């Protein structure tokens, strides 16, 4: 239940109650301390195109496209069949499609990724299943098509 604070007018939760968002953020595949701007919950199915700025967490099913310069957090229960263009992608769920990240892609166990990935940096924990292609290039430089630079790959022992 929301209670309006008499001193500053801000809304707060009642004593002894945690917000649903607090609970979700505590289990989020976090990338720094970003504030989550939007959330597609477990059990929600969405078909179409999502364009946004900031950080979005998806725990449901999505079939379509995602476009952002911000962060995409893919929860453990999420199933995405999508073409993804983002600044950063952090995934614990399942992605099938293409991922293009301007900054980096982080795959955290138990992620299952069947995709073509294009990003300058890739971090992958032990326990992740990755089937697909990987194209990496440093900003401002291009490798001949079909080659992979291993310098940006980081395997994390979990």
C-alpha cells in the first residue's frame, strides 16, 4: 500500500511492507546500479517492437524487436525471440535471434542463447549455453568479415 509522506509529499510503502519492485530488483541481473524504467513480468507475452531509453527488464515472453541505446536485462524466466539492438545486454534467460550491442553483452548462467552476437565485449559465465556466431570489433576498427577477435571475450568461472 502506498502512503503519502506528510513531510515531503513523496510516496512510500507502509511499514513492514517491501515493494514488488524492491523484490524484483534484488533478483535482477544487475549492471551497475541503474534504475529500471520498465518491466515486462513473468507470464506476460508481448509481440511487437519495443523502443526505449534507459533500462528495461524482461521476465516474460517477447517475439519481435527491441531497440535501445540503454540496458536490456533479460531475467531467468524470460524467453525472447527477437532482433535486439542495445547499448548493453545482460541475459540470464533464453534468447533466439540476433543481438547487436554497442558496449557489451553479459551472459549469466543459466542463459541459453541461440543467436548471432555482434559486440565489442562479451562476458560469459560457466553454465551458459551459447550456440551461434560472434562478431567482435574494437570501436573505430573493423576486422575482415568472418573473423573474431578473442581479446574482448571474458569467460567467468562461476
